[in-house]
């Protein structure tokens, strides 16, 4: 009761090196027409439309960009 049970889940990675490279390229490129910036969901949808992954969440995009120390230029107030 005092200690957590050891977790041994293994999650399959959604993005391989090629998909991550495409994600970075997209994030650094100009956003689609009619948009001023890329959103996490737009990036996820674009990777799916390019058939790099079957499905992808915006949270996976956020974590991948954070891991690579990239941002979409959105500054937090504070």
C-alpha cells in the first residue's frame, strides 16, 4: 500500500525517424493558405494525409516537437 506497483507497459512509437523529419519540416514551413500558424492538430492531420501514419493525435505532435526543443512560436503569458 505504501509503494506503487512497477509498471511494465510498452507503447509502440507512432512516429519513426522519417515521420519526425517530416513533422519538423512542416512545423518550420509556411502554414496552409488561410491560416496564420500551424496548429498541433493541423500538423497531425497533414502527416495522416501524407500517409506517413494511420492516425496521430495532436498530443503526440506536441510531445515530439517538445522533445526536439521546437515550438510553433506561441508564447505563454507570464
